[in-house]
């Protein structure tokens, strides 16, 4: 499989009410963007609602979606860090700015994308 061009990373905590619309919108935008495939990595940060079930169902029907599951809520920054450790996209926004210069854009080749992490 070709490495993803763009990686979208989204931490989630109890987002079942807005998640279906987010999936629809991000999926639609990525489908229209040239240079694919692209990927979406969602981190369920210890949700106690139906967020995980929605993410699992979405991942089973869309190979661009990967899901990382935390056993409890660790917070926004640890969720982003965990997701960025699994990014395969050649271009993604890295808020940690590790060896990417001032823009924070990391361009690197990745490997295979699992359907779920």
C-alpha cells in the first residue's frame, strides 16, 4: 500500500454527539484532496459514552481510519502524542515540532496503515 500523503489526528473524549458529522466532513474533504491515500487517526481518550463504538464501526468500513484506545482519560496532549507516534502520512502537522523547523510540518515516508491500532 502507498504511504498516506496527509494524516489527520483527532483526540476524542465523549464526543458521540458530534462524531458522526466530523467523520462525514473530514472523510469528504480527504476524498476530494489529490495525492491520496490519506489517513485519519482518532484517539479515544477514555470516553464513557458511545464514542468508541462509533469509531470502531467507522474504522471497519473505512481503511483510512485508525483508532487508538486509552483505558482512561489521560488528556488532550498525551492523546495527540500517542496519535503522532502512529502517523504514516508524508505530511502532517506535528505540534511537538520535532526536528521540523519552525513550520511544524514533518515530511517523511511511512509504512503500511493498520485498519486499527
